[in-house]
């Protein structure tokens, strides 16, 4: 066999495998969307679920997912930014820094179920937050944090050394340099990464089963006082997210249309993740244009 | 430098851990206080209007019923908020005896899961009866199995349906995990013996998945609570007795168990009001029947922890 | 006057410096505390089955019988450990050629087409929730295996198939990064010597990036090892070492999800599940160390 034929065969094999991935992906999306899209309607997206009757919706679950995401991000983003900046700007190379880096790596590959159990033990029982949005957000923070740290570090390192040095030479403090010069430049990378990480939070279920709980109390959408127990904004109420809801109705659903609801909810979930991905790309491109000298 | 850093880290760790321990203590006491307050409030306002919140955690089999009943209870008492959590009977019993939940929902008697000490503190409220039936894939053309046949199937002595009066088809067992309350009930009252997990047998904890797998797998046998039964699987008679509400109530069909709602100590105030509502005629003849459970009030036989039956 | 202004400026400068340092250090400390408490709690809970309940290490790691409710109870976790390893290794074996091909396609063969269509597709795979994967696995892959192979369709093969799709994105993105980071001179040299593309890939590109590619494979395996819900739905959950890939089996994660809710905290049955979680955690450490080792080799 000549080198040329071998080359052609190898290329064909690689293209074939790449094609398989696209097929798997298209098949998956097609399967979920075809089964689910028909069930999605405005009513389905806004009405509460039913236990035994047909026609339940996913309104509270959708809201819970989004609210939990916001809560998680409120906790994760400042912490992740701070830790990431420390790692890239303040940490001195050495054993300790290496050790922290190792820790971040370990944390990022922790099985989500172990994090969930930890959340049950510590946030739910020990701190007494109970099954609540807040416990769920803390558990999600545990595994979103290392991701955020890595993203920030990457972003900071993408800043040209010269820009940083120029700012320091002008007599600006290091913190000011980081805040006003480096962070804006790193922002596109950080933001894109954050949005992608957010998509993952949206789909997490294993850790939330044990922390945010599997039921949604009756919500009063006219009550926006975060302290009232029926307010949707109360972070200390239990909340079933969309992913957990799919898990629940798949396993114990009594409603006659449970399979359709599961399919519809899966489709909604996928569409949301799709939107997150597109948003991340769009924002990334927009910011990139804004901050790199295309004036 | 290195050493001092390690020292600092160790210190921080001990501090946080100590803080955690402290937080734990203060929190449980706070929880108790809150509980006492809410019950006091409940008693005060008993005559007027109920308010406060209840957390019920536990059995996923009981969750739909409590959930449904809590909705109508909250409609009647708009200031009440009841949260019903799944998580399994074990979680429910843990949480209620630890004081994190007001009510622990369980498929089994607390004595079967907890040590005698903590179990003794719990007060049992039997709100419904759930009956189970063996189900098979519709292609297996049988409608009855004797106790003996069931035992032989679930212990692996019969592996082909032709030995149990069916077609020449390998038996596929869809069981529950050994920790499951549903399995404990089925083994105790249908088989009369504990069984080992057989190699190759499927185990699913959720009724939905059991039903799906029995429906789709040729030669499959499993067991489901009556509320999950429909035409997609064949429901079997047990020793020739059909699994109907009537047969369960008069004691001829033995495969059933109580659904328990445990409280730590005698309930009062709001929790008592809700538990009373659970056993009221309205719920017992309404939601209970509608969801496929059997009203506890209709039972002509009673059963204790050890399975002794009294009329 | 001028001096005091200078001083004030300096003071402000120092305050700024300190806020930055303190804030970021606090974040790091919190991160470290989180990790330590995570390890501490899981470890104390996990060890209690050995210390409090007196189960021997040998029984957990060597026993093949899992009968937590039996008389006497048996806690052999070997079937779960074997199940976890075989599913994650098989998943990595399926996913590795696919993901490395995808990376080669995107970097070496058709970068434009690849970046435009393949990469978003793969990123989307990463975002699909594991519950949905389990659901699709149960509705598509399990019936497919049931029709073709003897058995019920559930088992290690079904679990590994679902997992392999789930870990594709991790593996592909690392492989892509590694290939893209290769200095162009290396390839150009090879082409200049008259080598075809495949010869260049097989003799230069792949050998030099091999440690990095392996890093991706190991990280993918780590993810497969820790995945819970999707696996539990399709693996069958029998606590036995299966005789074939199409026979009901269990993993560490599936055993935990299956029984955690049914057991009471503090009981032997529950403590043993925490021990399984501890084993999962230790495996994460091992995977990270392997990755570190590979990265060090890649950097050399």
C-alpha cells in the first residue's frame, strides 16, 4: 500500500468518525426535540404541575431553575473571580500555589453525587438551611467554583504583559491595574466561560436531589417579598428544578401524560442550553469587537 | 514560611469545623424553638385561623398523596404552607427523628429502620394502605401465580415461564433494591421469605422505571403498587385472589402495607390539624381513593410491626 | 501641602493594594476550606463503617456479596468497584477514537468546517443534562441492545455507550487544545521531507501530543466514573459481577443513588454507602494524579 493510499484511507476514517459524532448529536437532538416540541406551549411553560390529572405544566420548575442559576452565579462569580485573580496575579510560584492548583483540579473532577451528599450533610442538616434553593446554590457553587477559577485565570493570562506593565509604570496600584486595565481585557473570555458554565448548572440533577429538594411549594407570583414563605424569591424554600422534575416524573410520575411531560421538559432544557451556547458565542464576539482596537 | 502557612491553614480548618459544630448546635435549638413557637401559635389561633409551615419528608410512594392533600389543605387555610419532599423512607425517618422535618413519611414501620431508642420517640400515624401486585409482560400469558411459584421465581429456582404455566420464555426479574420498603413488603407478605439478589436481575427503585421495563422486556416480572397499574402490564392474581380494594380490606389479599406519617412526639397545633385532615373522610374517600391507595378507615383487618393480623 | 497630598495618594495606593490582596486571598482561603471540609466530612462518614460498625477493609474491597439487609449482613463492594471500572474504561475506549478523530478533523483536516459545525455540536453535547442522557439511553439504547443481544439490554454495555457520548466533549476539547498548541514548524518540517498528511500525523503529531491526548482520556474516564443518574437508569443495578456486558450490573454511583434515600443516616447500611462515596473520592484523587503525571510528561 502506497503512502498516498494510506493517507487517503486515514483521512476517510477520520472524517467518518467525525461524521459519526455529528450523526449522534443530530440524532440525539432530533429525538428529544421531535418527541418534546409538540408538547411545548405557553400553557405548558407557565402552569404548575399536576399529580394525577393530565395537562400539568412546568412553570414553577422553569422559574426555579432560572432563579437557582442566578443565586449560584451571585455566589460563584465574585468568589471565582477573586480566587482566579489571586492564582494568576498574587500567588508566588512554589509548593503552596502548586498545592492550591492541585486542589482546584481535584474539586473540578469531583463526582456530583459526592458533592450532593456533602451538601445534604453540611448545608441541609448541619447548617440547618434545609432542602432549599440556598443549599442547592451552595452545592452548585462547590463544583462551579473551580471552573470559574480556571476561566478567570485563563482570561487574566490572555492580557498582554506590556499593557499590565505600562499601567504599573504609571503608578497605578496593582489592584487598580487588575480592576481597571486587565479585567476589561479579560472580560470576553471570562464571560463566555461563565455562560457555558451556567448552562451546565441548569442541567445538574444528582447534586440537587439531595440539596434543593424534590418538591415545589405553592408559589404566589404576586408576592415578591423574599422573606415570605410563598414568595418565589425566597431563597430558603425548597425548589424542584427542571432537571430534577424530569428525574422525578420519569421515576414516580402518576399523571397519565407523564412521558409527554418528561419529553417536553427535556426539550425545554435542551433549548435553554442551546440558547446559552449561542448567547455565549454572541457575547464573546461582541465584547471581543468592543475591546480589541476595532475603532 | 512553609510551616507557618501550613499552620495557618490547619488553624483555619479547625476554626471552620468548630464553627460548623457550633452552628449545628445553635441551629437545632433554633429549630426546636421555632417548632415550639409555631405549635404555640397554632394552639392560640386554633379557634381562628391556622398559620405557619410544615415540612414533610420521605417516601416517594407516599409523596403524591400527601402532596395532593396538602394542596387542598392549603386552599382551606391560605396562611399555611406545607412542603412535601421525597427522598425515600430512610431520609424521612432520619429527618423527623433529627428534628429537621415535622413529619417523616415512610413505607415501613420505623422500628424496621431505626434503632429502638429513636424509633420509640416517634409517633405513628397510618394514613393509608398501599397494596402491591405482581405484574408481568403482556406476552407472558398467565394471570395467576401461587405463593410457591413466586418464591421459586424470585429465588431463581424457576427460570423459564414454561415451568410456571406460561410460554417457553426466559424469566427476567425486575426487582427493587434490598433497602426498598416496597421490596420488604413484597417479600414479607407475598413470598414469606427474604430473597437474595440474583445475578442478572434488574433492580430499580422507582415504580415508573419498573413499569417501563416490565412493559418492554420480554418475559419480565416485577411488582408494583396498585396506583401504578394499567393495561400496559398484566396484573397477576395471588393464589387466585385478585388485587382489589375489597380483597385487601377484608384481608383475603395479603400483600399490602401501611403508609406511615411519623411525628416526633405527639403532634400539636398545625401538624395535628394537618394529620387529622389526612385521616378525615374528605381525604380518605377523595384523594386516597383517587390516587389508588386504600383508605385506612376501610380496613377490616389490622396488622402490627411483626405482621400479626387482627380482625 | 504638596507633601500631604503625596502622602494621601500613597495611603490610598496602599489601601487599594490591601483590599485587592485581602479580597482575593479570602476567596482562595474559602476555596481551600471548602475542599478540606468536603474531604473531611466524606472521610469521617466513610470511615465510620470501619471504625464504628467494625466492617473489615478486606470485606469491602474483597467481598463479592452485597447483602446489606441479610442475616448476617454482607458488604462486599467489589462488584460495584469492578462495575465502575469496566463501564468507565469501556466508555473511554469507545470515546477516545471518536474524540481524537474529531480533534484531528477540526485542527488538521478541515479547520473551517470543523470549527463552524463540529465544535458547537460537541459543546452542545456537554450541556445536555445527564438525566436526559439516561432517558434517551433507556428509550433508545437499551431496546436496541435487547433486540440484538441476549439479555435485557441493560448492563455495562448500555452504561458505557451512554457515558461515552457524555464524555466526548471533555476528551475532544482537550485533544483539540493539544493539537492546536503544536508548533507549526514540526509539521512543516515533516511535510517538507515529503511525508503525506497521514504520515505526518501518525509519526510526528500524534506521538508528540500523546501525553496530552491521554490526559483527555483520563479526565473523560474520571467523569464517567463519577456520573450517577444516567448510569443508574441503564445499568440494571444487580449487585453482582456480571458474566457478560449485557447483564445487569452495578457501579459505585448507582449503588449510592439507589439506596441512599432508603436508609437511615447513622445506620450500618447508610454508613457503608458513605464508604462507597469515599472510594469514589479517592478514585478522583488517583485520576488527578495520573493527569498530573501525564501533563508533566507532556511538558518535558
